[in-house]
């Protein structure tokens, strides 16, 4: 995984995996000789990660209170779910030792743009204000870099990377997993029709040779605590 290679975990390093999910990447950190600690807010995912024998703690990244404890903080596919990223960045800065690095990847500006637009537009066609339905924030590189700098980080690397990604479960499966905040605005008996209309709108844009491709754009970065 490119972000993991950017982190380049070293034996003996104490690394915080922020938003570890099922723990698969944390397991890789451990296999490379580091000493990972993980946090997540999902009890279901925490249970899965603990089955791997990992040190996993139930904690919201906005509320963590680590101080000068880690050589690095790693985060994958998490930060676009958190609106208060400035709080999280400040907490990460405090958690790192001097010279420690904050490395991660998440949805950046333009991520799933066609999908979000279709979800919002189909709400609007039904007379529903969809402007605040999205649970995500996808920042530009400049926006996120400025937040890192404001917290005291130097930012040697940050880049937006288009990454069209096949969806094994197709667009219907993707929407079933990730579109709850949009479908919550639609009457229960109309949700299937709403999602079908979204798929119809997206098909000419994101379906190629029978395969659905998500329009992902990732923001990958490395920051250092000065």
C-alpha cells in the first residue's frame, strides 16, 4: 500500500494507527517490527481487530489524550469522515514525539464527485435539500496542508492522486454500504427507487464494459512534528 510505504515503519517504533478498522494494516505494522497501538470508534471493528491479538482501544480521534508517546501516527481512509479535522490534527501533534511523523491517506477534493452529485441531485428532484446530506469532507491539498501547518507541522509531501477503483459489489453494493446518510432523508418505501435512479444516472459515467468504477481521488500526505 503506497501510504504504508510512505510511512516506512521501522523496527521498535511506537506507532498509533488512527482509525484502525478491522486491524489488517495494524497487523502489517506489527509484522514489520513496530509496536502499534490502534484506536477506533466502532465496537464491531474493534472486536475484529482484537482477534488478531492487537492492542486496540475504543476511542474517538477527536478526544484522544496521548502526549509525546509515538514515533509516528498513521491513518488510512478515515479523516474524510471527520469534520473537525483541526481538532484531530492538534491531538496527533500532541501525541507525537519531537521529530515524529504523521502519515496518511484519505478522500481528497474531487473524491466520488460524480457519486455525491448524483445522490444529492436525486434528493433535490424529490424536493429534499441534499446540500448537507453528505457525511464526508474532501479537502484540497492546500486546505489540508494549511491545517497541518497551523498545528505546527512541516509538510514535506502532500498530493492529490486520482485512483479510479473497481467496485466488486457494483454501485448498488457501494451505495448500500456508504449512502445511509442520503437515504435517511427518503421515505423508507421510496429508498429502493431513489438508489436505482442514482445508479441509472451514474451508469454512463462510471460503468465500463459491465464493470462499475468509483471515481476515487486520494489525498496522501506526510507531516513532521518540528
